[in-house]
C-alpha cells in the first residue's frame, strides 16, 4: 500500500433515512391500508350476493321465496346486502353488518315457536295481508330450519388481494411504486 494515499468514501444516507421514515409511518398507522382492505372485502362480499355463493365457493341453497318468485336468495329487499360495511383501525379491519337477522343466514338456524305450540305462516303464493283465521292457506310447523348461507368470509382470491394491497402499500412507502 502506498504511503500518503488516502481514499475517503462518503455515503449520503438521507434517502435511506427517508425510506425508513416512510416505512416507520406506515407501520405505526396501517389505517389507510386497512381502509383499502375493508373496501375490497365489502366489494368481494357484494359479489357473493350476486353469485349466490359462499366464501367457500359452494352455492347457497335457494330460498323458498326465491324459488317462488324467481328471484335471488338473500336479495328480497336488498337490506342485508346493502348493510355490508367495514370499520378500519390502525391495526385491523372488520367487515360485517348490523342487520339483526344476519347471523341466521350466515350460520343457519332452527326456528321454534316461543309463545305458541306451532309456527304459522301463509302457504307459498298466498298474500299474507289477506290471510286470516278462516283462510285455509296457512302452513303450521313445530319448527323451521333455515340453512346456512354464508356471505361473510375470506376466500383464496381475497387473501391474495389483501397481500397485494399490503405489498402495494410497502412499495409506495419505499418509493418503488407511484
């Protein structure tokens, strides 16, 4: 090595520090990422109502009303479908509904009479507003089983999209994507 020769290398770390600062902000508050994930999962859930399938890909058992009227299951008034929303925080996102009968459709249920011996409901095709005690078009049952028709959940495509959303957020934070 030659004496008297000195080599100095200076590295400007401002850009690296800036990348770490952006990553640090992202990790401290994932709310924008959770908002994006929540919005995606709501859209995915709404597609299930259109496709009439659960997150597992299995078709829902058609409801009596849908068969009678030629409509779609869980879409009579649209109330349940329109109630799907999300709530995002810094660390998580929740997707769901506040409709009181949603668990019955998500998990299924057996309905039994509470104050009577029988459940009573109009036969298919009977106008319930015109049915009365003298009208013979009533059905009676000790119980009614409503099969599960899961609409909330995450499938493989959803998982892949959530990963892509997170990866996109990281790329934007480090400046790898616009």
